[in-house]
C-alpha cells in the first residue's frame, strides 16, 4: 500500500499561543469533501456566524490572489451556499471508506 500525501494547514498563530478548540476540519478527498466537526456551540446560529466569517476570509483571499474581486467572490460564495442549502442532504454522517 502506498503512502498517500496528506496536506494539512497549521493552526493560526493566536491558537498556538493561547490554545483553543478545533471545531471544524475539512479535506478534499477524490474531489469530495471529507468533514470532521463537533457541535461546539449551544446555539446553531453561531455556526451561521462562523460560516459567514469563513466566507469573508475566502473572499478576501480570492480578492488578493486572483482576478476576481473580494466582492465578486463573496457574491459567488453566497449564491453557491444558498444553492447548497436547498439541495437534499445525501451524507448520513457515516465515515467514508
């Protein structure tokens, strides 16, 4: 069996210095998402705030590193998120093997 490459991000500097709790980890495996998460918050609305914050970070990266502006990127993310939320959930949460 060959050793597959696993490319991971490092924790952000403030988490390294002050500690923290990892609540979400996402990998792309065979062109599909592989997700590990824990509930972490009492109110599910906090996840909405978290996802909105992540979307803002992603849009800024596109604004810096591509021909797309941050505003355009955020609008495309928003449209895709809404489409994704309207799509039936096909993942039962079971590990992928």
